[in-house]
């Protein structure tokens, strides 16, 4: 008699239950084909198909570009521009000042 390994829990006649991993021999013949095709059971007497796990590549973080401030003599830049549009020149330095209207 054929033996089958249960891959998903099933109820089958007459009032029987098989859980994952059970080896059963009394599955109704008319149900065997579709249960095998649906991979709910597998033939316990045949070697199992090895399912290859998908290879997951690690996501590598791209290096962050360093933004270097332009070299300014003594820290003060008389020709500074308001690059971020906040109304101040040389933000975050001791030379920070409001933009003068021209």
C-alpha cells in the first residue's frame, strides 16, 4: 500500500485527520492525485524534491558624499550668497548675518 507524508493538515473520510508530518496509508484513491498535485501530500516512499531557497542579496548602503564648505579666508566671506533661501548668509558661523536688500 502506498504511503504519503502530509504537508498540510487534512481531514478525510471517514472522519479522519492527518497533521503535518504524519505518514498515512488510507487516503481515498480518488483524492491522491489532486492532493499530490496541490502539494498537500507527497509520496513518502520516493525521495523528496529539494526546494532551493531563494538567494537574498544584502542591500549595500551607498557611501554618502561629503559636502565640503568652500574655503574662506578667516571665515568671513564678503561675497556670500543665501544658498538655502532662509534670509541669512554664512549660516551657523559667527559671521551669520541677514541678507541685505540691494
